[in-house]
C-alpha cells in the first residue's frame, strides 16, 4: 500500500488554525483569564483579608 492517497489534500485540516490545540483554544476563549483572575482573588482573600475569629460561634 502506498498509504493514504488523499493525505496531501487533507493536510489543511491538521495545520494552522485547524490544528488540535488551536481548535481547543478557540472553544473556551476566556477560560484562562477567568481561572487566573479567580486564583488571584482567592489568594488575595486568604492573605490580605483576615477574618476576625472572635465572632465565631
């Protein structure tokens, strides 16, 4: 067998903007930014905003 005779014509499906990683990136455009903002907020809340334990019942 000589392999896939259509490989040359199908190459565009796996390159550039259609590569697997680029398709995943465009599926969730704000996920990275949102996760980063959430992590920064949780770190700020834990480190800067100290809770007063005297009112704990």
